[in-house]
C-alpha cells in the first residue's frame, strides 16, 4: 500500500519541524510540493532526494506518484486538511495510507498576530474558486470573514468588489508571507486604501465589521418596488413585490441550487431571490440591452453580487454552457412560450419547476396546454388581484 505523508509548513525558511518529522524527512526518498515549497525546504532534503513539482495538470503529477514504489512526502501550506492538498490526494488515492502533519494555517496566524478571536469567523477560499461563497457571506451580513486569496482574488480585488456593492463598513487586515520572520507583514486598512496597494503573495485577508449591518438598509424580505431603477421610468415593467414573493415561494428555492430568471428586465425577481437565498446560483436572461445597465444598477443598490446576467435572444443562447436549473421563472417569452418551455425542459433537473405569472386567460391556457403537451405536471394555481387591474395567476409545473 502506498504511503503518503503530508507535512504542513509556513513561509519560514528553513521550516521549523518537530524532531520526529525531521527524522521522517531525513529517511525520505521521494518528495513533492509546489515550487515555492521546494525553495523553502530544499536545504533540509536528503542529498539524493527526488522532487516532484506539483503543477498543472495535476493528472501528470499523480501519474508520477503512481509510477514509483517509494513512500511519498508532500509539503503543503499550513494545515493540509484546511482547503488544502490533502483532500485532493484523498480523492485521488483513496486506498493510500495517509498521514497529515499540520501547522497553523495562514488565517489562524493572521488572527494570532492581531489577537482576534476567530472561533466565529466565516472562512471563504477564493483560491482557484469563484466569488460565490464570498458573496454569500457578504449578503448574510457576516461580521468576521477570513479569505484565502490567489492572484486574481487579491486583497485589492476583494476590496473593490465590496465597494461596488455597498459593503463599505468593513476593516481589512492583510497578512503577507506569514511565518517568514524576515518578510512577514501585517497591514490594517480601509477598503479604499486596499484598492491602491499591492500586496506580496502569498497573502490572506480578514474582514471585520463592528456590527451586522444589512446592506442596503432595507428589508431582506420584500424589497420595496420604489427602490428599484426601472426601464425608461416605467414602474409597470416590473414584477410587483407581493407577486414576486409568491412566485419565489412557488419555486421552492430553499431546496434549489440553480435558478434561471428569463426576461429579468429590472432584475427584481433575481435580486429578491439572491437576498433570501444567497447561496443560490442565479442565471438571468434579458433580450433588451437596457437590461444590462438595470441589473448592474439594481444589484449594487441592493448589495447582491453574484447574479450572472446574459443579454440577448434567449433562443440563440447556448444553454448547455449554463448550470442546469432546479427552478425557472419566466418573466417574458416574446410570444414563443411553447418553444421556450420546450427548450427549458431537457435541461431542467428532475423535480425542478417552471413558474410563470399569467395576466390573461390566453396566456394561462397556453401555459397549461404546453405543460400537458410536454408531459410536465401542473400544480395548483395561485390567483391574486392587487388593484383595479386584472387578476394574476401564478402558475407552476414540475418535471417528474
């Protein structure tokens, strides 16, 4: 059975290792890690040691691991089980005998340097990952957020995203080259200051806020219609708040991972959904170019980063390039409802639903007939009338 030992190190050179780990290294033959790790540990490796760089593509690295009979010692940063390489190795070599020797991870070290209790910190890894988890933490109003960064999600990029969406009540702490006594640096700064600074890698970020402040200062359940920027000053071109909430309720978003909003116009349905379910992955479609500006404006007004807006004819989009939806809201169909639902159905996950608000008898009959024709299960309809206008039917079908 192949044995893999993963040793966590900081940026200290040479690394400070326990005596039993030093003995393990002295007897090792095959070692691996990133190029930076090699530089840090080179002087403590045995003279005849073999080194395997961990570089992309990882499949080639793992092929080298499999081709040798020796046990492998891997060096990784901090705690290898904390968003680290150990989890990757566990997936790739499930039958290997694995030992992990951790040290403090970078966020722990940063917390120690600024004497900040971190038991209640929300941790987000942006290392090779999208913004989703970070956006969720902001929308949820977390007051203490620790971020692992990379060359794209830098402290400056993090600060700029927070400024763009109105989350300006945080203070940033940036830790650079933590563990290296000669190059370690801790910086406390505002968001604006962070956008104008360059930080040495590797680094990590800790965000703190004095209190939980909802951004913007409006209800997170039932956003006021008057607070939205609207199309050409036409407030009628928006799903009104009571209808919006009933439509979102019908979509069962608490059990969804991906939502599509087709014909988003002002973005009100997507934004309301994102505020209530921050972890939801939302893809919003709108054929009018004006929708681009409206979505950008309204997501900033309501502090809702992370909504993917696609502008153009829905029927010309490569829908297979988007995550498959669990819930779909049809806000507009351009008179092509049958064709639209037929395009959606193959991509809708089993158990997923389509919801549409029907104002006229013709549209409700067309929705009902289309669902029956395509084998989608119709659910009970909610009928509501807000004012002197026609009643609205909130219709729903489910893919079985």
